[in-house]
């Protein structure tokens, strides 16, 4: 994650946190900038990205403490305790499926959508798309194979002896399609 991405995601929360303690907008802006300078210079040292939010707030808390010390102000340390709820979005097959469907060529995506999502019979799909039935069947089967291949490429699934996808969804960082 880049500093710019971190800024976009957490700057407002950190700013309100600092403002709630400092009660001065100008000082808050200065401390926010100082906090993110520290984040920028040390971001590469963070080993566990799931702890990013609490790490940033720790930097902000320490930056405020330094400010209060330098201005000879006293503040109760217990007021600096914060509750961080890290909500980790669970990476699911739906995330991968959406990316895989988006990457399908239109000539395969449309017949598949009409058949498997809209529930039209393959002859009806052929009529809607003005194709012959054999071509429609072939395109739907090819789309299904491309989806299976997408799951194998993106998420590390494999085909068992019966030709069915097996495996477990990988972390989003490891996926090539749905990052």
C-alpha cells in the first residue's frame, strides 16, 4: 500500500482523532502532516498490513504526546486510548467470479449471461443473439471453461478427476484477476 492510498483511507479519521485531543484546527493540521511524514518514512517497516490502522493511530498518539511535551501542556494519557475495529473484507469466490466475468470476451459473456443468469433456454439465447444453436451451445460451453480456467489461474483452484473445481480461495493479494 502506498502512502497516498493510506492517506486517502485514514487521513480523515486520524485528523478527527487528533482534533478531539488538541482542540485547535491549525495544530491539528500540523500534527496530521507530521504523522503522515512518519508514516511515509516508516511504511516499509510495517510487517503486518492488518495492523496498519492501529499502527497509524499509535504514530498519531505519539506525535501528539511529543507536541504536548514540547508545549508544556498536560493531558491525561487515558484519554488517548482508542478502539480500533479492523474490518477485514473476506475475499470470496464472488470477488473472483466478478473479475473473471468482466474479462470474458463479449461473444462468450453474452450467451452465458442469457443462459445461466437470465435462465433462457439455449435455443432462445440463439434466437436473441441471432446465432445458430450449435454456435450458441459452443460459446456457452467455452465461457464455462474460461470461468473454470479463471478460477484456476486467479485463485489456485484445480480440477479433480471428475472435472470439478476444487481448492480454497487464496488471499486477494495472490489473485491475478480480482486484486
